[in-house]
C-alpha cells in the first residue's frame, strides 16, 4: 500500500510535536531536541516537495491568530 503525502506529512508533524513535548517535559535536553529536529527536517526535505509543503501547511495552520492593536 502506497503512503500518501498527507499520511507521511502527518507522521513527520507528529514526530516534531512529540520531540517538542519531550523537551518541555524534560525527557530530552536542548541538544537532543536540536539533533532530532535536524534529522526530522532532513527527512522531510528528502521525502519530496509535496511532503515538505504539507508539513509546513500543517504547522502554519496551528499557529495562533495574529493579534491586532487598535
């Protein structure tokens, strides 16, 4: 069964989020977080541009709405 871009992107996003959680929970230190983050992003870029675009779109969709001053 072929892996779809969405499934692959979802797997990468989960890995990124899990590593952030692990860092904030104290299960890994900053150096390990940076190492894992680099490995994950290298894999994302190596997958293909559709996967990279899907990961970026997913992460951007999770950002908080911009605050306006008025």
